[in-house]
């Protein structure tokens, strides 16, 4: 009788045959277990190989480097990374950022209006009589109007204006004495500053020039100077009578006749014109810090005894 090594639930049987040889026989259960184990190994290796193809071999991916040893072949080194030739940098000159000094608009206090200054007796250069345009007086409205626009400048004043932006001839150049005597009325002024290269403490005044004895600017009347700061957003209003204007050499404008010119005199805080007319030479000021002066200057004449309608109308 053969010797049998058999236990319930065993994975193999060992028997001793009649010829005296030992025989080894796996049970069906053991065979299924081995096959399952082999399938798991194959699946595991497939997953590792797939991961190795997706992930580049690197020193940090040490686990993948063991796969070739398991499969029995030597790992191949990754292709050597060829460093592309670097372009030698030729020294392209770069603009060296030199520290450019920018004019800082320091907030200087606006010059206060002191007592009425004595207007200097300097006059505008006289135009030659041959070039003097024919000035024709327009008619006085005579319709009971209480006010009208006498001057309106709304632009940037440049060095080309030479410190005296003007209208030539003036607007509303009619007889101011009849039938409504505006010459006995009041001038209302408004100035708004939009910008100046470097805000200055300025003095501004409105002036009217008229021909007399062949000289187109012999008669000159001006409002009194008013201090205006050149900072953006400055708005200033004031008023003065027509008869109270400064009169050059004591000679008033003859308001019943047409005027030659009306404009603004731009002066520094000392009352000197920032102009290159005559020998002023900008009165020692740097014109590049003064001009362009972007502003809106308005003058309105109101009849005597009438009330000004207000700046909302202008």
C-alpha cells in the first residue's frame, strides 16, 4: 500500500509508489493559487512598465530603476542632454538712466493782494500806422440789455503771445456811452487756471487800448492787478468800475469810439510783465516755467444800477 502524505485542505500530495519513488502532486486548489499568483505578478509588472514609459528616468525615480533588474536586463542610460550653444551676448549699449531733475511744483502760498499798486507807465510796443487795421464801431444794443461780454479768452497762452494775449479788435466794439452808458458801469472778472508748467504767483490785469493821433495804442486803460496762483483748479472772481481803471498818462479811453485792442497783461508778483516786448526780457523769469499757461479769463460789463446775472451764464 503506497505511503500517502495527505492532509485535508493541503495544496499538494506526496506519495511513495510501488517502485519505491516519491511522487509530488499538486491539488487543484494549489494549482489555482499558483496561477492566480502568476497573474498578479504579470499585472504588477505591466503596471510598472507602463509607469516607467510615462515617467522619464531620473535620479529621483529610484523605484523605476529597479524594474530592469527584476526583468533581467541592464538599464539604458537616458540620452545625454545636449546643452544648446548659448549666444554670446554682444554688449548692446543700453540707455543709462541718468537722474533727470523734474521740476517739482512746490505749493507756494498765493501772493496776497496788497494795496492798489501804481501801474507802471510802460506801454505796449506801438504798431506802425500803416499796418493799423480799420476799426469800425458796432452799434450799441440799445435794447435795455443789462450786460454783455467784453472779453473771453479760453486757451493756452504761449510764448508766442509774449505775455499779452489779446483780441484785435475787441468783441462788442460799439459805443459804450449810449443809449445805455456802460462806460459808467462795472466790469466783472473771472479767471480759472487749468495748468501751468510750474505754478507761479502771478498778477493779472485786463487792459483796453485805443488809437489816438495816429498811434493805435496811445490810450491805455487797465484794471488793477489781481494776484492769481497758477495751480490747476484756481478760480478767482472780482470786479471794478469801468471809470476806475488805471489810465495811462491820465488819459481815459474814449468809450464812444471803437477800441483797437483788448487783452490781458501777465505779470510776476513784482508787477513786471513776463514778456519779451521792449526790453523786459521776461522780467528775469524763465518763460518755460510760465508758458503755456492754460486758462479761461472772462470780463463782463454790467450797466450802472443793474445786477450781474452770474457766472453760470458764461
